[in-house]
C-alpha cells in the first residue's frame, strides 16, 4: 500500500485492528532459502561477519570451552576472502581446538574448513582418492590442507558428524522460523531437502513452532534419484494429509546444474580465465538430468534448478524445454535460481518457456567476494554481465527474490534496496554497480511479494494488498517510498501477520 492517508474500510471485514500509524506492506515470500541449515548453524560457533582469522579462531575456542559436551563442533560461516584463493588450513583451526573435530561452513555453503582432528576421524589423508563432484584442496605433497569443496568432498567429513536428536532439530527450525517472522517472511521455499529433513519440518509444525507456510524442494541426486523419489512421494503425501496451523507442502524437486563461480565450479560456456582448461563442474550428465526432470514433472512435481554460470543456466533451460516437449500441458512454474551469468541468446528463453528467474538481491553489488574471488576467475567482461534482472524483466520474464539464507541475510528489507541502488553495505561504489540492470523499488518489492506468491501458485491469496486477499502483511515504522533508499535496510518491522494472526510482534523498549 502506498501513501499515508487513512483508508475507509471497504466492504465487510471480520476484525478491526489499530495499526498505530505504522505503514502496511504485503508480507514477504522467500523464493529460495535453507532455514533448517541456518537454524543448525545458529546452534554452533557463530563466526559470520568476522573480518580476521584470529577472531574466528577465538570464537571457536570460546564455544569449545563453553560446550565441553559437544563432540563435533560445527558452525559458521567464514569469509572466503580471508584465505588466498579461498583456501583455509586445518592447522589454523587446530589453534582453537585440537582434540575435538571442528567443521566451519564457508559463507557460500559450497565449501567447508576443518581442523586436523576432523580429517583424522573421517580417515581423510594423502591417500584419499579424488571425488567425482567435489574437490579436496591439497598441499604439493598431496596432504589435504583442510578445505573441501562441493558435495562428495564435503560429505567425506560431514557424513561422520553424529546425527542431531529430533528435539535439537526442532529447536533449530523453530529458531529459524522466529528469525524469518521477525524479517517479515510468511512463506518460504526450502530449496534443499534430503532424506530425514522433511520429518523435521513435519515434527516442528506439529509442535506449533513453525509459524510460516513452507514448500519443500527435495534434492534429486544424480546417483540416487530413482530410489529417492519413493521418499519424496511418501513425504509429499504425508504433508498433504497433515492438518497444521501452518501449511506445509512438498511439491518441488531441486536440481543443481553446477556449483559457484568463486570456487571455479560454476559451469561456463567459455573456459575460466584463471584455468583455461576448465569450464567448471557439470553436476549431471545431460541426458540423465533431462530424464529425471521429465520424470519429476510427470508425477506433478514443480522444478527448481540451481544455475549460476551461463553454461549451467543453458542446461537448466534446455532441461525445462525438454520437459515441455515430452510431457502434456499442465500448470507449471519452473524456477531457475541464482542466474548469475546468462548468455545473451538465452535471455528470451525465460519468458518463452515460462521460467521464473529467482535472484538473491543482496548479491547484486560489487563486494570483496566479486573483487577477490569472482572477477579473477571469469575476467572483467563477464564480470560486467552479472545478475541481469532488468534485461530479464524487459524481456517479459517473471522474477522472484530469495535470500539463500544462511548464505546471506534472510531480511528482505536489506535485499530490496540493494536491487535498486546496487551498492555494498558501506555504500560503495556511490554510483552503484552495473546500474543498467537495477530495478525500481516497486519492482523489487513485487519480486519479494507477488513474484514469490506467483512462484508458489498463491498470487490470488497473498503478495499484494487487495480486498479479498488473505491478511498476510507486515507493519513497518515508516513509508519506505518517502525515505532515502539506503535507509530502508534499517527500517524496523513492527509486526508480521499471516492470515490475520500476528506471528511476530516487536517488543517495545
Ligand atoms: Zn541455495
């Protein structure tokens, strides 16, 4: 809603609420997030935002001393620009803890940094063979340094971490739900569900501690997808049969087509500048991806594909095109998430194929990650082609926003202005970055509200403030359209409502 005038009630209403001069916005949807991972991470040492290695080591040491009963210390995140080429040595973490295993997630969540004890317990050493989809960073003599990239490599370590109890898992998800509610989010797409995780969503909903409506995207694995679909289908049915205050669905399948640019694992059409022999990592065999995507669609799952490099985006679009060709017409809302690089010839295909491009708006700025980790790998000309939101909107494509939390903050009010001014938190560069791809505030708000509502097939229910819509809205202290754009990120959310019920109320101090 815009403008500051009082509105006369239109038509019938059930209840009158005094909003005390607060400004009303539609509540936000998060079209791509990992709140369970975020909640788990909040239970370990919290190193996000620390700007030197010494500070990280000391937070981990303090956590270990305060939690002597925790056998495996797992936390995060760390800033990859603190290590040369994003490489971090086990010996540095040994200074914090040497007798218990330590695992820290990198900010990208495609990389971990571990201490020597973690590698010893996992049996990872010089003789460990290379991985199919993953990379063990090694010293020249072959010893692993302590940095592991992507699935198979990360799993060498994480598969040894003992499972958490269900009550710990419920606490983690409930903490994530509270953070989302305080950020104004009433629906999210969990974009990575493996075996065991849907049960945590069901159990948390049952306790009433999950406040939002959520759709789960089950991750199809290239090696085990055929078997895993039995689990996905059973869980989807379990959710359809459930009757919680929040609505839980499991109607989506997630595919990773590639990795990330910063690790050299995003799939590129032209080779990497720093490794001219490499185009990056293709997670799937092309024919197998087509087969799995068509199968998922044939049993009425929606498709959600991670694609970062222009090669990854190309194969994601090809897979969707294949599905449209081989399966009958029906309601589909396919999503390609991240879309960091898109070849010019692929721009028009989003609108043609009805593909929603999901962006994380806080990434659309020239931060240290770009300078130190991305641009040296892809070169300046490709670096100047990132996050083409405006080009996609102008082509007629739909866009939606997501946080990718815990990779980035879950707060839409931080992401929204970044899509408009494209500056870092410090306001740099003052003129913005690649401003020809910037959005207006109205367009950015739509991507975080009606855009995500469309992605979730709920555009007639929430995502805008109109008579007849569900009362999903947030109260903020001021009208964002009358404030300087870079102050919107400090605007406070007073309350969040889902279907007319408050799921968050800020305590007055
Ligand atoms: Zn993600």
